[in-house]
C-alpha cells in the first residue's frame, strides 16, 4: 500500500519539457497548442488522460518563457484536477520548477491542506549527447492543517543520464528523442526508491515516460497521443 501511494504521487509526474539548440527555437510552432497524453498502468490498461495547453509564450533576447496549463482526466472524462506552471529557457538552458512534477490528480487528496513548497529547479541543457550526466534536483513539501504542520514529503531526483538518441513512434507521429534515465527517492513517513525513463524531442518536448520500482519492475507509462494547434 505504501509503495502504491508513492508511485501514484511521484510517477504520475507530468513534466512538460521542450528544448532545442537555442532558446529562440523553444516552443517553436507550439503557441496555443494542446498536447494530449494517455496514461497506462503496468498491464497496458488506460488509467486516464492529460492535456497540456501551452499559452503566454514570451520571447526576448536570449530567453523564452511560457505558461503551461495542465488538466487531468479519469477514464470517464471527469476532470481530476489542474495546475499551472512556468517554464523558462535562458542562455541555452531550460529551467524546470520541480513543483511541476507533481501529479495533481494524486495531490487532490491534500487539497484542503496548506502546502509549503521548497526546492530548486531541474536543469536541461539545450545541447544533449549520449552518456551525459545531468544535474540532480530536490523538492520538499510540508502539508499544513489549521496552521499545524502535519507531514512532510521530500523528493530527490538523481543519476540523470542521457542514455541514447532514438526514434519513438506514437499516435502523434514519429519523434527523434533523447532517452533520459533517473533515480527517484521519496520520504513521506517512509522511504521508497524508484526509477524513471523519459523520452524527449527537441521541439515537442516529452513524448513518453516510464516508471519502475527500484528493482526494475514496470509501474506504468505515459505517451503523447496527439498535438492540437
């Protein structure tokens, strides 16, 4: 039960990440686009969909900023929550606030609590190559009820490595992607470790994600199914 709760919170991550050879190409041709993702469990059974709306793309000298609105739906099409996040690219580096990695559907259980969120950002260089190690990231959330801290969740992402460059085929098309692996550790009344794999395309961003237990057992995955402009 503890592991199931952990994976529902952590590996439900919807982390939109787009990057390219420079910031001027960031979000190219994706202004006001909608990216639709399908989520599956380890037995390939659909568990819901996610829609990310890219809006308020601002381009300045050497940087690009965007506001992304994400909404999550169950198999019956019922909204399970939404979130808004900011993404920016400066000097050829993409900066992701790790708050954007939380699955809002799972976090709905804590919607009546105040949340104090601390943590840095995950960095993604615009030029990636196989074998490259990427910087770690961490996030700490304190859940507060009636002014009293009730529990704390700490998440650390480590050992981020660009494994290979390969084509990934989905219903949305064929994409040349970087395969990035990483380890995840969480502490929330208990300590559980896991692993993840993400496939990124230079222009579209995340195309596919996969989650695994620490021993390598599959837990579920997410796939880009369409791009609506």
